[in-house]
C-alpha cells in the first residue's frame, strides 16, 4: 500500500492525536539509552563502553537509513506482497499536512514513530553478542540485519505485505520486533560461541553496576508505554486500554519472576525482578491493543513462567551463551504474546481486530502461528548468512586474550571505570593486580594473581602464591615498599609478564625496568584483611638521543573500591580492561 493511500479527503489533523503520537515517539527514543544503560550495568566493567557504543552508534545510523530509504521500502507501494519501493526515499511525498490512512495524524508523524521501532529492533540483539563481537563487526551486522530482515518483515506484517493481507495481528511489534530479534539473538550466540569461563560460571557473571542497570530498566519501563499505547495512533480509549494492559501484563510477569527467583535462589533477586517485568512487557506488546485486561493478567502470568524457565533451559541446560538472555526475555515472550492474540483476541476491545479461539473463532490463531514461523525461519536463516559474511570480511571476534582485556580497551581505548590503567608506549599493560586473602586453615595469606572476573577466588589453586604462615601481617602495610614481599612476587610476576627480572636482564635498546610494589587496603572482614597488591613497572629509556620517558602511570585507587569483599558484585579486582 502506498504511503499516501487511504488518506481521506475529509480527514482533518487532530492536535491531540498528533501530540500523543509525538510524545510516544520521544518515549520510545528514550528506551535506547535505557537499553544501553541496562545492558552496560549487567555486563563486566571492561565491556561497559563497548555495549553503550554499539547501541548509541546504532541509533543515528539506523535513523539515517530509515530516512534515506527504509521507510519507503517498508511502507511504500507494495510489490508482490514482498517489499515496498524507493519512491518515498528522503521522505519524498511524505506530507506534514495529509493524514496517514484513516488516522488523524500526518504521514510524517507516523514515519517518525515507526523510525523508533526500526532503530531499536536490531539493537536489542546487542545483549546477546555482548562481550564478544568486535565493534566493526557489530556495526556492519546491524546495518545488514536492518536492511535485509527488518524492512521486509515489517512490510509483510504492517506495510501491506502478504501476511498483512492474511489478517496477521501485531499491535506493537511482538512478531516484527521481539520474535525476530530473539531469533537473531540465539543465532548470534550459536555462531559466535561461548565466552571464556562460561562453563565455570554458567554464563552468570555478577553485574558491574546494578544502579546503572536499574536506571536503564526504569527508562525501558517508562518508554514501553509509548511503545505500545502509541501504536493506537490516537489519544483515545484504545490508548488507555493499551496502557492498562501493558502495565498489568508486564507487572504480573515481574511478580512471577520475583517469586520463582525467591524459591530457586532463596533470595529475591533485583535482576530477576527487572528481567521479569521487561519480559512481560515484551510479551504483552503484540496483544496489548487486542485483548481485555483480565486476559492481559493471565498472559502476563504465562509470560513470567516462560521467560524464567526459558533462561534456565537455553543458558543453564543447553549452554547457549546469550549474554543477556535476549532470546528468552524478548524472543520467547514475544512468541507467546503473538499466540495469545489467537486465543484471547477480542474485537470488542479493538474493532479493527478479530476474535480469538476462546470467542469461537479459530482462523486468527492459524495466521498468527504462520506469522510466528515466518518470523523465526526467515530471520534465523538470514542472520546466519549475514554473520558468515561479516566474519569473512571484518571478523566477528577478537582473540581470546584481547577479549579478556575487554572490548572497551581493544575497540575504543575508552574505559568506564578508571581503576587501574597502566600501559607502555606500545599499549601493553605492565601492571599486575593481585589479591591477598587470609588462610584460615594454615594461617598466613594466599595471593591470587588476577582475581576471577566477577568472582572472589583465584582462577585455580596453582595460580596461588602461598605466603609463609609465620609471615606477620605487618609486612603488608598499606602504602609501604616491602622488599620481602617484592621477592616473593618477583618470580611469578616476571613469568606472567614476560619481563626481565632485573633492570639489566633482557633489557633491549638501553631500556631498564624497575618494579615497584604497592600494597593498597581494600576492605576488611571477619577473618582478616583483603588487600590490593598492585605492581608497577617503570621503564626508563637510556638512549641519550631521546629524553627519559615515563611509560607507566602511577597507581590510582577509585573511591568505589570500598565494598565488602564477600558481597562484592562489581569485578573490582580484575585487571583486564
């Protein structure tokens, strides 16, 4: 259907409707920084800026694509039920004074509203391939996925395509957005493979910044009102009904997640509560404008169980490393919500919709199942093809050792948390961060090199240096240089860093290396003290033609390094950036 088709000559722009749609557009726009904050807070700190960059760089790029040709391909004149055309590229022919179809909003207002949907859909998948996909790969992948998957699928269901003509219903994108993105997420996870350490942690590393994740979740929850109710395209009773369904359905799912996490973990989880509400909102999205509020409550309850146990099945049993569970929280829930329309669709709520199975009509359920199958198969196959193309051109992942340091450093040279950052002129880290733990069994202390990312123990026992039991704690005084301690660490540290053990050994080009040991208190707990032991290597160039260069910065201690060791959530002891 042509973008300008259906606009009645008698149609008059309604200021109230326009205002609501534009407010809804802004609310959805706010979901994208919300998504960035939510995901960044849930990842390890060395990948914070990378995920923010993947989301926030995608927004302007996808916006430009939508303006250039995306809207035209999606909502332009239909060609064989498959795709639109380019006649409305650059928004040519998109009027600011002519109504969009039978709605009392300008064509341009609808195009702007749909822009937000087109932008956020591929960005949802960033949570699936987080901490692995290099930036140039994610940049290329996002563009290709948008053009070859989102535009055709949105046209098929919303733009007058073949599924649209069959009567498929998707009020705000449960099929077009969440099911397709969830499918793409699981394919990404399978193609990319698992992160190092996945089996040991079951893919669950403690979040680096819970408050940041909570702020992001709050922006998502708020924006979802515009996401769903804005799809009514008018400030009327349907928008009100949609807001109520959205809140009730999402909240019910959150309650279910909270109870289940309480039962399984014996403690109520903040993360599970947030994921539960988000999963419920994703699932209620396609049905929010087609079902009654009691049905929304029931659907929300089902969504809670599906989302919660979907994570346990896909990640914990099948060991699929979908980093932030996009396939379960968005994909499975969007699928269930689309099916719910086929069962609970109520034409008395929305006369433009059809009745579902419980109201005596079964045809709607059949076309919904067909649309779901299409939204799984088509994005699934094309996502695999796109990933293979990207891998063959720019490569999908960094080497394992670079991933350990983090995508922030490798892709952007920007870190969110400046705890310890020591680099040579070649960009190599020369500092090591150790942790000292009391040994209750034998007395004394144990020194663990590179404390487990998001964990409180060393990588393995062989990585531990055992200090003599008779070594008094006074030798580990904060801020003091200690030769005894330096001697104990020298061999292990030199081996790990591949650096000369003395100023003269292995020196190249007249360079000397001097090692400095800094002992920094972290916190205390019942059995003793936990300390940072940070070693700094300083290099001095002896070439008379060049001035001495200070190639390492002094140790800096962040104020945030004050949390209790046993309850530590952020990986403050991990040196990898």
